[in-house]
């Protein structure tokens, strides 16, 4: 069940990030949307990792961060780019993908240290 919780929370994270991009594109410029997405990705990642750390206190923080980040990368590469964007151009943008991926990893990892085991 530990893995089920982690994958489910990862899907919540991915959906939240997608919602920020989807709504942001309608109300802001792309540049503003990507900046808001960067902050939201880190905050959402910390929140879902904190929930997982509370529910599954013995789970390794690095493994949690790797799984959450890997899941987001895989879903972006396997679903968002080919189906929604119809292009892999998003992966050429540091603020569009790579910096948020790093922020997700770091925020998830940090949650593992902030939440007491």
C-alpha cells in the first residue's frame, strides 16, 4: 500500500501542475504561467511528499523524491508532450520542464527531512 499511496499522490501532483498550466495559459502570458507553475510545482510536491511521509513514515526520502519526480517526467513525456502538446518542444525549455522537475525533486526530498519520522 505504501507504493499505491505514493503513486496516487504523484498523480495528484501531476494533475495539480497540469491544472496550473491549463488555467494559467488562459489568464496569463506563457512566461507568467511557467513562473507560477514553477512555484506551484515545488509547493505541491512538498505537500504530497509530506502527506506520504506522515502516512508512511519509514519510507526513504530520496526514494520518495525519485519516484515522484520520475513519475512526473514519465507522464509528461508519455502523455502531455505527445497527446496534449503534440510536440516535445516543452523539454527544450528549462523553466517549462527541467527546473520544475528539479524543484519537485528537491521539495519532495526536503519534506522527508522536515516531517518527523
